[in-house]
C-alpha cells in the first residue's frame, strides 16, 4: 500500500462518506491476513502487500454493515452486502475464490445462521 497510499485513502474516504461512516478510519498494517475490520475502534486495517485494495476495502466495509447479524462472519447478509457494494462501486462481481467461499458458507453454515441470526 505504500505506493498507492493516496489512492487507497482517497477511495476509502470517498466510499465511507457516501455510506455515512464518517468516523471510520483506514490504517496500513502488517497483518497476516489481507485486511481486518475492528468495530470497537472503527478501524479497517489493510496488509502492506495488498494488490486489489478497492476490492478488499469493500469487503471490509461489508462487515461494517452486517456485524449485527454475524459478529464479522461471512453469513448470507454479508455476501449480499459485499456483492451489492462491488456492483455499485466497482461494476464487477465476486472473484472466483470468493464465490466458492460464499457458496461454502451459505451451504455449510446455513442451518446455524438461520437458527441464530436470520430471525432479527
């Protein structure tokens, strides 16, 4: 993210203003995963080797909108939100690896999420 620092922050700030997440911030971090969303500190961190930062930022922003349903998990509400954000802001669909992960989550955890979270 060092080379893209201004572009990354510009994209993030543009999206957070459009969605009304004014008090959220973006930080670069040497996290082992590509990114993380921390609701307590209202911070999204991005690893320093991320290539598709726009895609990742939208992934983490989808967690902001769906945390009340799933405590940052990838449940049906998360995937619906993430796909909507991708179409709206990047005019694209999920990457193949994410589509496979979505399908696994929806099939593998369907009973659990339906029982615990979808009643809200």
